[in-house]
């Protein structure tokens, strides 16, 4: 299945699910469940590197499966994994909650929130404002917005709605054509996905090419295909603030040791095999 066809199918499935959810629990009911004591900015602050000499921040992900790799970790425990990430140096945690193609569950957010103090990103395919309200009601600190799915106007609206609810928005791009609209829409956190939507091939060169084009005030996150200390060592020489990594931990026999090795490289230590 090609990238555009894949995204179209996901959008259709998400719209169907959102319609079911909003019928079962209307948005006004969700708004009554939101308990927010801090303004937006928790994820942005957690991921900002603070200069080229600082450590690259690690946004560590819980992901059961992916369309490109299939099942990664059928029995992953999101609470135990998020606690492991927090204990071993992660700056924030991403939960892939999309159920139909990534085998996630929105309830993961409810389960993890009481046990982890780190900022939590609810990683879904947002196509409707309802999903942003739902994320806030579940205790998320941020939502994911995909430039490949949304117009510039939609991104701007969703970023604004998220901020009003105390949430950050990580806006994900894949190429130069998506960068301009994301920045004009007001993105303060931009994720550069190294996986091509057309071929699903992964190349770190995508991040290396696009990172210099991000304004200094924008938090820059490199995503996908990052699994070796050498990858992080290379990114330390760029203006990259943070890396999003999940598959490397989901498939590791010893996630704590893998995180330790990658964390050392993120801090500028020797690049050793994980």
C-alpha cells in the first residue's frame, strides 16, 4: 500500500472511531473531566536542548506495532515501560494510542498518567478537535499533528485549540514542502520524520538536511530510524534538540541497557553498540 493510500485509510478509520466516541461521550462531557493546573509548554521545555554542548533529549515511545514493521511487542506493558523510561533518563514519553493500524489504546494514557511525572505525548492521527479534548481529559501534555494530513489552516486551528487546553502540539513533517506550512501555522515543536511517506524507506539524511532550516525558537525533534549511539553522536553536531525513539526499545531484550547506551551518546559519551 502506498503512503497516500495508507494515510487515507487511517484518516477514514479515525473519523469513524471519533464519530463513535463522540456519540458515546460528547465533547462537553469530556471538557468537564479536564483537570489542568499548568499551561501549555511542558513538552516543549522538556525537549529543548539548551545549546550544542547540552545533551540531546530523549522522547521515548511505547508502540505495540506499526504498518511498516508489523508487530513489535505484542505484550508491551505501557505503565511498566513508561516507568522504565522515566527511571533511566527519558525527558518525555510518547504513547502510540491509534488502535486500528498501530494496535494502541487511548486507555494507555489514563493508565500511565498516575504513575509517571514526565510529560506525555498522546500520539494519534488527529483529524478532529474532539481528539484534542479527549487527550486533555486523559491527562496528556501534548498531541501529535501530521502536516501530511492537515492543511495549514487546520494545523493553526488545532495548535491553538491545544494551547487553550494546556497542551503542546508536536507537528510532524517529512519533507521541505511540509516545513513551511508547519512553521506558518505556529508550530513550536517540529518533528522531522526520517521515514518517507512514499516509499517507507528511512534515511537520517532527511533530518540532517532539514534541521538547519528550523528557526532557533522551534524545538527540533528527529524521528524514525534512530537505533544506534552513532546516530545520536551524529545529531549532536546539529541543532537537533531531541530524538523520538520507540522501535529500538520495543524490540530490545534489555530496554534499560539500550536506553543507557543511547543516553550516553546523547550526552556526548563514547558511541558504543546498544
